[in-house]
C-alpha cells in the first residue's frame, strides 16, 4: 500500500483521487480506471460481493469470467500456475496488452466469481500508470472487465464510461484516452500449447515470435457449452446503428467509418486513419464507433458502413471487433 508514486507529472488532484479510489475498493466498491487498452471497471478480486456488483453494474451474464489485474508478474504468479511458456509470454509482454488464461493454484483466494466456474483465471499486468497507481493504493489484485454495459461498445475515455455506466460506479478516474484502444489479446496457455482466444492489443506476429504458431479458437470445439472466449458471444461491441462491413462507400442513409482516403460521397464520416496506419486506427476505433452512433441518431441515418481494414498486425483485432459490431443482435 502506501502513497502513490510516479504520478508527480499527473498532478496532486489525480493522486488524491487515486487514494480515494483505493479506499472505495478496499470497502468493496467499484471504480472505473484507465488502462492502456480500454477503461476497466475495477473491484477487489478477493471480494465475492464486489465482483457480484461488477456483474450487476454491467448487466453481464454470470458465465462470462473476468480478467484479474496485478502489479507485477510475481504477484500474478502467486495465484496461477506459470508454465515455462506462460512465463516467457509474461516476460516479453508485461506490463502490457496481453492477458494469459492459466490454471488457478489450489491455494488461490481470488474470488471464484472471477473464474465463473472454470478452473482457470485470466491474468494481466497493465502498463497504464494510473491503473498501476490504483493497484498500489488498493493493495489488492483488481478484477476489471471493460467499463461498459454488457454487449455495448468498449470505453476508451472517461466520458465514454460516464455515458454508459453513469451512476452505477462510485468514481471514474480520468487518465485521458487509452493509447492502444482495443482490449488485450487473450492467450490460453496449456503446458506448451498456446491458444489465441481473443485477438487484441498484442499482435499475433509479436506473440508468434515468442512462442511459434498460435492455435486458433476455431480449431477448438466451437460448439462447446462453456464460454472459453468472448468470441462466443457473437453480438458484442454493438452500436445501435446497423453495421455494414467492407464497404467501399456509404449508401445515402449511412454514416461512414473510413480507413485511408475517404470516398467523395461520404458526408457523415470519421477516419480511423487517413494515412492507413493500423496502430492509429486501433486507438480511434471505439471512440469513432461511439461518435458515429450518435451522429446516426442525430441525423436520421439508419446504418454505419465501414471501410475494408487489412488483417495484419492490429488489423486482426480491429476486424474482430467490427465483425462483432455487425453481428446479428442476440437481444
Ligand atoms: O484490455 C482488456 O482486457 C480490458 C482491460 C480493462 O483490462 N478488459 C477486458 O475485460 O476486456 P472484459 O471482461 O471486457 O473481457 C475479458 C474477456 C471476457 O469476455 C471473458 O470471456 C474472457 O476475457 N475471460 C476471462 N477469464 C477467462 C477464462 N478464465 N477463460 C477464458 N476466457 C476468459
Ligand atoms: Mg468487454
């Protein structure tokens, strides 16, 4: 515990808010806080009641487990079995946008609600200085899903959190826009096998440079009854407007999300990256979806057309989120 360090550049006001956030968490409350990927809705990972409150605030199905955030690799290793391959991933990517799904240690006191009935736990060491300061102020690992109502677009700013969860969270820490902009990559490590459960902020090629080829979730049994990846919830990250993918130009009743040069006929549009840069596109993705959804509602447009985005690097995660935004709604 102790005082928050390394935040002198962020100002005394934020440091004081982080201290207050730590107290709220120790008392079993919820705090929204920035990570480098997206904003998270954080609670004490040892506290069953606090985790139940996360599920309630998000309106989240009970079977969808939570990621637990730690200040360091050694803190995470106290709760899960770190195989040599898992340790290699952790050394290469932590702190950063990678989540590892590993077997729980039998001695782990992390709330069973974080695992939602599985014998595994998703663990991550985030890089964001505000989230790290919150971990230190709270003095406990933090379970944190993205801070949005279940199924809605993820938040990459404090304003997004306020718009989506408003009165359902005691305090929102504002750390500015999330720099990565898409959620962490989730890899399940079974001994020497690594399965990519969710593409995200750590690109596949970077992971494969460490571990060799990753097994795709498609190669696993897709009809398995238990949720193994968020990908099994088809409609996710959904704006209210209907979404049409790989569109070279918008129809008259559509707003447009461009990538690279925007087509002349686009009137209501935003650009993920005018220069076609995938890192910039990932950082803009959710903010643009939030804004375009509002633009549709205000201008009587019924849909949102999206430019083709390449699938290399961060493009894999961007295309994954866009495909879910476009999937038939499950209600
Ligand atoms: O970047 C991120 O990962 C953000 C920030 C806040 O850390 N968090 C995030 O959490 O995206 P969430 O809850 O929105 O998505 C995490 C996904 C869940 O949808 C769940 O399906 C999967 O991780 N997950 C969690 N625990 C798991 C487990 N034990 N096995 C398989 N999948 C798991
Ligand atoms: Mg989420």
